[in-house]
C-alpha cells in the first residue's frame, strides 16, 4: 500500500513540476512576443519621425519655391496646405482599408509569429 502512495506522490510532484514549467514557459513566451512587438513598433516610430522631419523640410522648401513662382511666398504655403487637406480627406475616406487593417494585421502577425 505504501508503494502506491509513493507512486501517487511522485505523480503529483511531476504534475506540479510540469504545471510550473508550463506556466513559466507561457510567461517567457509572452515576454518574448511583447518585446518583439514593442521593439518593432519603436523602430518603425523612429523611422517615421526621421521621415516626418525630412518631409517637413521638403514641404517648407517646396512651399517657398511655389510661392516664388506665383509671386507671393504665402501662396506657396496655401497651395501645399491645400494639397495636404486633399490628402487628409482621401486618407479619411480610406482609413480602414489603408491604415486600420494593415496595422491590425501587423500586430497579429507579430503576436502569433513562431520563432
């Protein structure tokens, strides 16, 4: 009878060890996925900031150049800002198709990616 009790105790100990290991593995997997997602997000954010600075300087130059061509500098800024208003309206119309869906898909791929 004592042999059966020892076997059952060993079985419970192994089950407990297995459960602890599985929980620890799940934690490590979650940490890995979170770190991968955040690092990807931060790197894309850094690239976006650099690109935004580039675009800002190009737009100022373009506004000044267009303003020089049409005779008044501020007309160039009005023309460039009107162009961006048009772009904003188009982006608003297609925001789900062009922005929301690709970002959602990116997040899903990053979270479900197997190593």
